[in-house]
């Protein structure tokens, strides 16, 4: 049985005091559960501050991005070794905001995936289509291209260490959310793609999250879907009641 992963992507939000208060509240109220993994992905500048608060808890620390080189003259970048050094266990890669705003390609994301796996970091690999692509019936083709490009050269043994996050770009931060039928359909397609590239055992082991305006009000329905193994949560992860309300929606 795949263990549900709820991950909070704080994006470029909060200050130090608010970040500490949020983490302390989540750690205090979230007891380790056999069916749920929890991860928080704050901005880079707060990782070292928050790591000690999470160290002995059941909540994992994650980052929102990384560069694929170990070190060097890459001004403004952060390496995977640095993330491991401060206690990160997860790293979000290929988020649509990095693909569409900052121009990251599948080839670049692929390099990051390999660099993360080499260091023992668990990538949360994001895929998803634009509204125009969905309306043109291109969803499957778009996510297939993103998957195959971003996962090129990843072995069957490595795949269970990767989390796939399906985030329809049109639902991120818009208040819109894919219907349960839309979400399940794409998640099932993604699992079939993994089976085609690897095998049924690998496909059955890989966790596939849903992301895109996930809230306590819709979490239970989404998380009850057969191929949805958790949520990558944006805005709702910035408020303890909302974030833990989503966690409460995980089927027992």
C-alpha cells in the first residue's frame, strides 16, 4: 500500500517569525501516523532555522528547488549537497512556476532529478498542463513529454524514491480545482506511463500527488481517489488549520 504524502510548498511567502510559528504549531499538533507522511518546503533562507524544529519530529523538511552541480560559480543557486547538509529529505523539482516563469526545460529538470537521487534526496517531480493545452485535448501528451524528459535515464530501482505531483497549471492559485474525474483520469494515465516505461511493480510503488487549489473542503474527495497518493499544497499550507485540515481528509 502506498503511503500518502502531504507536502506544503510555501513558495516565496512568510518571514522568519511566521515560519517558526507555523512549524511549531504543525509539529505540536501532528502526531506520527502510519498512513501519512508530512513534509514542509519553506524558502531556502529559512531551511536552517526550521531544521532543528523538525529534527526529532515526524515532519520532514524539503526544499523548493536545487541546482544540478555540486558546487561552483553558479551565483544565486543552491546545491543538493547544501540541502542535505541542512537536513532536507525532499526537494520539489519542475514546478510549473519554474517551467513557465523561469524557463526550466525537461532536460534541466532531468539533471536535477539525477543529482538529487545521487544524494539520497527524494524528488517531488511536478508535471501538468496549461489551460489551453487541456482545452485542446493535449493533457496526456503534455504530461507524457514532461515525464519522459524529466525521468530520462532513471532506473526502475530509483523510481520508488521519486514522487510525481500532477498539478494542472490552470488550477494553481486560481481557486479552480480539477474535478475528481479529471484528477483520477490523469493520475491513472501517469501510472500507466510508468508501467509502460518500467513495469507494473514500479507503477504500483510510485506515489502520485495532486496539486492545485487543494483545500480542507475538497481534500477528502481528492485523497479518496484510487490513484491519488497525497497532495502538494500551496496557499493552504501557510495556515495551520487549513494544512492540517487537508491532512485530516486522508482516508483512515
